C-alpha cells in the first residue's frame, strides 16, 4: 500500500488515529487492513475450479455451473467463457474471474446479458478474486518514525 493511501485510511478512522498516536503499531496495521478495500487477484477458473469454491455448498456450485451452461446457449460471450472453462483447456487459457466484467456479469440480470445469480450464490467466486490489502506494523512504524507524520482524525 502506498504512503498516501495508508495516511488517508488512518486519518479516516478515529480508532486508527488513536492506535497510531499510542504507538500500537501492530493493532493499527490490523485495523488499516480491515478498513482498506481488498485488492484483486487473478482467478483463472475451470468448471471444476468453480465447483471447488463451493466446497461446503456443492449444490449451489452445481447450480452456478448449470446456470452458466444454460446461459451459454443464448449468450455468445458466456458461450466463449464456458468453452475456455472446459476440462481440456490449458491453465493460461482459463477465464480470469477476477476481471471486472466477469465479476459484474455474475450478478447482472439475465435479460441484460448476465448470469442472474444472487449475491449469495456468487459470493464464493467474488471472494476468491479478492485478497486483503495487508498492512504491516513495520509500515506503520516507518510512517511515524521516518516521516514524523502525526495524523488527525478527518471525519468524512
């Protein structure tokens, strides 16, 4: 995380400002990580990869795959994605489910070209395509010691 983003997050939260002022760097770093928007990570998925994300709710995963198969019959974009999700596809050919267009299509209504999944049905895929923007206590310490920065709470 860059310094300006780190400063903005700290200043946006009264608890963060207090933790920073009290030199509680580990707790401040944890709080910043909780507040920071997640970052996208590549998520190439085959059909089995999608199913594996629904390990504890396999019937929902199967429903998602059936929905993709059904929509692929009438939507050429989904058809192409479905084709590349086939078991025989090379890993580098698999669609990246962290791509904004694919993520949006999961919950977009079918009448608008999406899969029409509920947020709950799409959640395992959406969550797998994100990771926390981790902040360390060292970053917080360096911000205070090297930059001699002293934040004030800036309520939005």
